[in-house]
């Protein structure tokens, strides 16, 4: 069957018809039409029902072929000449390409194109008439903002590239597309500014994409796992977003965007740790407001990581650190609780994770009711029954709310994973265990790379010039240069006529 797919087209329509029918397993959505133009011209049209704009096919292509002048133009030409005549003078579609082999024929057919063949010619004419149903451009759901554009990517690759080009109207914004996946043949595109992006970075992205050998690519998460520097880390080393303005901003900093057909999430490489705490809204608000919000996000990240572990440590091993009145209150609350603080924290955290996952899977019309029952009724009942202390409910609630402050979901998930490890260390060694966990965590973070860029830049290695847009943000007139860790060809963001060497 593989040799059959890789073969050349036949010059007989009947042979091509039978061969294609066998290749597609007699699929019922394959439409085949025969047309007779005059006495010496026989045509065949193939397309997949549901993947093309049938109204445009009938009103434009078939109508053009049925005009009386067409049969006269084609009557005296050889078969290959008829293909060229149709391409150059008869058909008015924007995408008209000649195909010679079954592999490209089948791929183009299944990609939403109409394939036209002429009896006697071993070539086919691809007519671009895609017309499947698409989700319209709507507000992004994963990274919402109060101020800023309210448009998000869709599952259509060409729509997504157009949304980026609307932001960056530069001739040097280059787009390259390849097909990945032996079975799915998914279109994957990279976009970058050729005069800004580092050439070595672009070539490395291409090399990693071309090295992917798998049957299927159904979402950008597949690509992310294949091309990341290391898989042994809970932290995301490639940024993803469904916001065109965020991806456009990354491209303007010299990064490479990776778009995958069929998903609204676009990848951005390389990335650093602080990028996951930056929101698109930071650049639409004043600098002082943006700096405050970023500090709140970092504080929420530390609360998400350490709050339950710190509570377990001080209530189990370090009661002397707690004020006397608070110790008495906590002791009174825990008097009827049958579990130690370590087990209590794990039970509450696991319960919260179950409720969170259930909230994602439950139908929306009952999700709110289940959330109320899970958080209020069950929590209150557990405290009243003496299974859980009130203080633990407060700690877990604050931790849960803090995790939603982190703008990027991948970093929030990483914090949730590490939180369980820190709770375990706190339960066995108290604050010394937490300190050991922090030490190992910092060592792990500084060892990470994203396409060769240090993950903790500009903090480690320290670059004072790049701190202007990291934990805090300076006003736009002071953001004159791009981050140095990307090693861009042009570091100047303002006064671009003056270039600096990286």
C-alpha cells in the first residue's frame, strides 16, 4: 500500500479513479464527478465532502467549465496542454498547482482541495477551495485580561497566522510550514522576524522539528514534549499562549513562534522563568501598576508552594515559633482531629485536586452547584465532624486561590506538584526539610535551559540591563533594548537604525 501511495498518477481517468477508491478504503465521503467538454475532452473532479466549499465549487469552478468557449479552447490541445490552459486562462481560483504523484494528490485531497484531472494526462490540478466549519475568533479563555485585545487564536492555522500578521506588518516576518506525523500529516509553521531572531535559534528550531518521527501530532503539546531541552522537570520550558498579542510580542523580542494546525495554543521559544508571571495586560497598564501586579503574582506563587508545608512544619516541629494565643487556638481546633497535620494536609490537598479536576469535567450547567457542595458543604461538614481543623481549611483555601493568580497554567501545575513534595519534607523534617527542598529546587532551576538560554535569566546568570522587564517593569521609554539572553541580531527596540552587538 505504501508503494501505491508513492506512485505516479496514471494518464487514464479510470485507473486513477479505481486506485484512489482503493487507497481511501471505499470511503463514502469521497466525491467523484465526470465532466464531458465537447467531443475530445473528458474531465474528472475529486473532493472530500465536508472539507471544501461546495457552493464556491458549483458557482465558480463548474460554472466556468460549462461555458461554451471552454470546450473550444481545449478541443485541439494535448492533455497536458489542457491542464495548463485550465490553470492559466479558465479557472479563477487563487491556488492552482499541478500535481504528478499519488502522495501529494491524496495529501492535498484530504487537506480540503479539489483535484481536477484530464483524460490522457498524468497530472492533476489542485484547486484550493477549503470550506470546513471553523470556530470564529473569540475572546481567549486561558489568559484573560481586563484591558487589551479580546481576540484569541482558533483551531485554523491560516487564521492564526493572519492574526499575527495583523499585529506585525513587516515583510521580514517570515513563515515556514512543514508536515509532521506520518499518519496525520499535521501542518506545523514557524514564524519569526528574520532581521531580529538569532539565526542559530531558527536553525535549531527547524532541526528539532524535522527530527520528530511519530504517527500523529494532534496538539501543540505533542510538539512541546518532542523539542524541549529536558523532560525531567515539572517546569514548562516552552511558553504557550492563545493570545495573538502575546505571541506577537515574543516574536518582536526575537523569539520563534511555533503554530500547529488544529489547536489555538501557539508555542514560543526560547522562554525563561519570569515570563510565566508576566501577563499581556502588564504592557497596557502603567508601569507602577504592572510592577505591583507582578509582585502579587510572585507572592502568590510562593504562597502556593510553601503555605501548606510551612503550616505542617510549625505545627508539628516548631510550635515555639507560634504566638501563645495562636498555639492555644490551634490546639483547641485540633483536639478532636484524629490525624496528624501532615496527613491532614495531604487529605485536604488531594480533596481539592479531585474537586478541581471534577470542575473541569463536569457539565457546565451543574458545575457551579457541585463546586458549592464540594467547597462549602463538605468543608463545613468535615470541620463540624472533627475530621479537619478550621485552620487547615483556611490554609488550603488560600493556597488554592493563590494558584489561580499565576497567569500561565503550566507554571501553576508545576507549583501544585512541588507543593506535595514540600509537604512531605515538612512532615518528616520540619523547616529543615523545607530548606533542603528549596535548595534542591534552586539547583534544578538554574540547571534548566530553553533552547540553550538559561531558564533563570536575568537573575542567574545575572544581567542588570535585563532586570528592567523581569520582576518589575520600567516605563516604555526606558525599555530601549531587547533582552540579551535571546542573542538577537538587533538589540535596539527604539532607534532601530543604531544596532548593538549581542
